[in-house]
């Protein structure tokens, strides 16, 4: 039977289905599970050498704010990028010329994509099917990638609109760096700003070993709040910058924070504190002996992995307990609510935001707390929180949730394993950070096939059971694995959100 006939029958099948159910938002259920039987074995924690190298990079970044180029220290991390134009630590307009040029630059670069790559093969099959049905016209949507580092943003931009993408057309922009302080001051409350402004001095105090366990925990809590406020400010900037032309704007934010990551970083303030300092004494009390040291082959000296892991558990448990206290819980509920208000305001301007769920399930489960892997903004209703699954057909086995993909609440899942994007001179990359722009890509394809769809309607359609496949035994797939062919085809079916649509026959 010819593909055209098959396509016609599929469209007929969709036309006979009942209307889409009323949208109730993302799946808000959270079921904490042990690592799954599909090979989801516990992953070893980051090595001491890795922690030391990352800490050195972060410390260098925190101490090199290039203050002669800025009126004041940025309130949020801007992460200097290293693109061909040189370091970037200056606020960039979301849809300005610099963001367009940066996107064009990274889309023209990257490692070559192999035609035999499993993800490329799967994409090609879907693209050929859509082309035969005339359902892959050029997109007129804005595709905006918001990222701290250009090195990361390059890979995510390629995942959304690069050589291996199904997308044709689209107005692609890549904004990197920190949001402007003026925008933060116009968006945040006085108490939120005061906590942000206190962070550098508090970090310096803990680096010297002058703090105590309570200060280490409180700084971790405030870092988690900062991540929520950072995303709120960035979305506010996008809402202000997006033109009032009704055009669909799809935004990707593949960054976040969670209790696991913060506990790991804060534990270093204890384990690596100067001997005899207050923080060293706190670490000794928690461990029952002074933190043991080791030197890596690279020459880094620091706390042994075993002791660092024990300290991370102690710190993480205290951070989680602190966040459950009424005063702190109210602060985080407020920050999440304000982020959701910005996202809802964006929906009114036809802006839909996708975000990565993070990649820390295995490490968190190893510490006995898989729930710590959930990104801080998980469960915010107007945010599409994307988990990662394998690539269909890549292993010959049923597609499962990627072992690293974090706990939820998750909205939906998309491929995020060995995606050919050429990041950091590697041919492929894995993570929910790639799954998120791939889900965005599907939304752009749906809108290209039916430009009548609004941001709200796309959000509803993306979690419809007709366009997702449930991954048994886990909630880390949210509504299920997104099927791009079914998703685009569904735009041809009648229903309450498609009153102006007609099948292309």
C-alpha cells in the first residue's frame, strides 16, 4: 500500500476520534521510583578531580565579572562565552541582531552529521512521511534559545533547528549571558534583591572557611531560589522584547538547579575547608573524623569521594528540611507563582516556553533521595518541563526513559540520548537539555502545518494521548514520549482548538 494512501487513512482515523479532552495542565503527579530495570544502574558520583575542576572554573567565573565593562556585579550568573567574537559578559537583547547572528554562527558550525546516525535515520523517516503528505511547510515561528553559556547554547540551537532537525525556516535567535541588572531590579521585590546581592560576600566567607553548617545550608537554599528568580527575570525580558505581531514564539531554557546539584556544591565548602576552620570542624563532626584527602592524577587535591558523598547527603537533607519550613516554603511558592505569572503573560503574547528537567536521577538515587533530582521549577503549570527518552530504533529495544532523566513533575518526554549536535567538539550530546529543544522543534512543526494554533493550543495538543506514547513503569515521562509524526498529523483533525483547520486532501 502506498504511503499516500496510508497517510490518507491515518487522517481519516484522526478525523473520527473524539475531540481533544480539556487541558488540565502538565502531569502534576510525582512518583519516586528506584532505578529502572532497563539498565538504569546507579551511576558513580562525580570524581574528586571533576568536582575540583568544576569548582575552579566556577571560582574563576565568579571572580572575573569584568567589572570595568559593567556598572555593577551581575545579579545572576552570566557565564562568559567563548564564541568567535570573543568573551561575552554583556546583556544581550533576546531578539536583537546579536542574538540572530549568534544563532546563525552556531547553526553553520558543529561536527558533521552522519546519515547513519540512529537519530538522523529516525528524523529522516518522519520527515519523508510528512513531506509525502505535504505537512512540512516552512515555519514562520520565532525559535529562541536562552542560555548562560554559548558552548551549551550552540548544541541546543542545533537540536532545535540544525542539520538533524526536521524544521524548515523559522526565525532563530540565541541569547547568552546574564539578564540586565536593570531588568532584575524592575522585576524582583526588595527582599529578593537583597538576598541576591548578599550572595557574593557570603560565598567569599564560606571559601575562607569562616562560616558554619547553617550558613552553608542557607546559601544552598538561596541559590535554589536564585535559579527560579533568574528564569522569571529572563522570561519577563522575553515578554517585553517580543513584538506585538501575534507571531508564535517558542522559547527554550535548558538550564536549572535542584537540591542534588546544590548539595554537591555546598558540601565542598565543608569537606574542602581549611584545616582548623569552623567549616572543617563542622565536617569533622558530621563525618566523625576529619575529612580525608586525596590527590587526583591531574594534581587536584580534595576530599575523598566517599567523604564528599556523605557530606552531600547531610547538607542535602538539611536543605530539603529547610525548604519545607513554612517561611521558606512560602518564599519558594511565591517565586514559582511569579514565574508562572510571567509564563502566563507570555502565553497571551503567543509565547510558549520549554525547559529541561535536568539529568541527576541516578546520582540522586545513589544518595537515597531520587526526589532531589527534580528541577526547582518542576510543576509550574505554564512551563513545558521536558524529560529525556532514548531514540526510537537506536537499540532494537522499546524506548525507555533515559537513566539520567530527573524526577518530576514532568510534562512530556522527547529524545535526549546521543543527539548529533557537535557540542564541545563531540559528535553527540545527551541530556534533557537536548530533549527540550527537540520537543520545541515538534511544536514548531505542528504550528507550520497549522498556523492557526496558538501557544495555549499547542501546549494542550502536546500532552494529548493521541500524540504521546506512555513509557510503562515510570512517571518520569510525564504525559509520555512525544511522537512528532502523530503530533503534526493531529493538527489536521477537527476539534475545539482547530476550528479553522482542514485536512490537506
